[in-house]
C-alpha cells in the first residue's frame, strides 16, 4: 500500500536530470502553486502519465509521490514522481489505495463498478481481477453527495508499483 501525497501547480521548468548512467531518460519538473510554493519532481520512464499526456511549461498538473519514502532535505523539495495528472476540464482523478470494498484510504470516495468501467494496467492491457486492496488511478465524473461520495468510474488504472 502506497501512501500517496500530492502537489498541484503550474509547470515552470522542465530540464534533463542525469543521475549518471541514464542520461536523457529522466527529467526534473518544477511546479509552483498559487501560494508560491515550489516542488521539483524527478520524472523517470516508470512515472505514469494519465492519458500519456505530453507536458509543457505552463501546464497545470498534479504530481503524486510516496509520502513514506525518505526525501533529501533541500529547497525546493524534490520527490520521485509516481503519477502525473494534467488538469483537464470536467475530469476528476483520484490516486489512492482502495480497500476491498473499493473505498479510498481517506474514506472520501467509494467506487461502484459498472459493466462500462474500463479496468486496465499501466501498460493499457485489461486487468482481469477484482481491483480491491490495490493502488488505483480512478477517472470519474459525477458523484453522490453522500459520505463517502460514490461514483461509477469511467476508467480504473491498477498500479502495480510493488510487484
């Protein structure tokens, strides 16, 4: 179970990040939010981008990282990006661990799967098992006004981060 933390902001810079042997394969995305806080995300080939979006300076996005991993004490903070989500109008995305009842770890969203829900792996292939007790990226629309809010998601991406 991954403890997802996030930071939302505008991309102010994209540069190559070369930690040695993988020159050109990693990038550093700098994000700044409305309060002026800045975060650097290390983006590697294993970072999942929803809809495989190409990101440019000026785009608004949310970067998700594992909040339980140690982070180096520098300013601005620097995290390894697990998932990057570009802002899209009328699209809601939740990246979280969902229990066996498909309730998010923060208790704010419950999934009601329908025959129209596409459940896939990060590589786009169909996922044939029940998605409970896993880290998921959920794309959804309208929700109920209950606690937790309930929705029938359009797409669920199963994150196999620890396998």
